[in-house]
């Protein structure tokens, strides 16, 4: 059940990142990848810097969203560069 919860949380965070960046409709494959990577990097980094440890806290959720936004923005920049060439 934990794995399913992590996957769903990643998809929700990734979809939120896409919506914040104005991507419609949501690309669910990108949402899953960006959510999981962003949650791991951003959530872990922010949680450890704020002193919350690895517990489920608001700082980790915010860090997850920020990480997912960065991953999604990076993917969109990569796509634009390769489409123009």
C-alpha cells in the first residue's frame, strides 16, 4: 500500500506542477516522473534543511511541489530546444 500511496502522491504533485506552469491537458507520464523525482529531491532537501527530518511535514510537501515544478520546467525547456532544431 505504501508504494501505491507514493505513486499517487507523485502523480498529484506532478499534475499540480504542470497546472502551475500552465500545461493543459496534464501529461500523466510526465506528472508521474516529475512528481516522483521532484518529491525525492525537493522534498528530501527541504525537509532536511528545515530540520523536520524525514517525517511527513508541510515543508516536505512544499519542497516536493517546488522540485516537481523545476523538473517539469526543465523538461519543457528541453522539449522546446529539440523541437526548434
